[in-house]
C-alpha cells in the first residue's frame, strides 16, 4: 500500500533519536511546506546545536509525566568538578543519567575517565553505529537498572 503525503501539513516524530541524519533529510524532502515536530526526552547534540545557532526552533516541556521526576539538562562548558558533583549527587539518590558525548570516536575515552572517577558503577555505551540489538541491550540495561550511567551518542 502506498501512502500519499500530498495534503499533509504536519508530521510528528516521537523518539527523534531513533532517526539518523539520512532519515531526517529524507523526511525534509517529502514536501516543501511540511511542518515537522520532533520530540525526544534525550538531548540530541546535533539538534541542540542547530537550535542554539538559530537553524531550528526548540521548545521544552518542563512538566514531568505523572509519577515521574523531571529530567534536568545542563548545557555549559566542561567542568570536571561540576560533572563529578552532578554524577555523585545522582548516584547518592540511586538515580541514573545519560552522559552525552558529541563524537562516537571519543566515547571510550570518556567512559574510561568516568570509570576511573566512579569505579563501582556500571557504564553502558550506546551509539548509532551499534547493531540495533546491541543498542537495545544498552537501553534495556539502563531501563532495568543494571547500568547506572550510559555514555551515549545517537546521531
């Protein structure tokens, strides 16, 4: 069955991080005047960069779903002490966090640095170059509480 987008005015994409750059470019070519709303609970470095530079509009929903704690996102220059305090605070409350690395080739380096700082926690790694089953395992481990911190880059 062929789906026609001739009269579409708005496309809503949930879980933006599941789409790669090529898929997003393909969506952009569907129709010139198509408005696209993408949503994600995970800050995506490329999307944040585009919003900060005015290439994309960005809105935040700051009300957490019922029964959930709000997600706190901090964007700033790298500060080792602030990072260590933030991770420790989250660990002290038995929480979890995502540590976003802008480049896949730097993830292992960041993981080692974090592992040296926090040797007793399990750190998962996820990125778009993994096989879908591997990425799913990382996300399941995080969801199940088996991983306390995930160093992640999804493009």
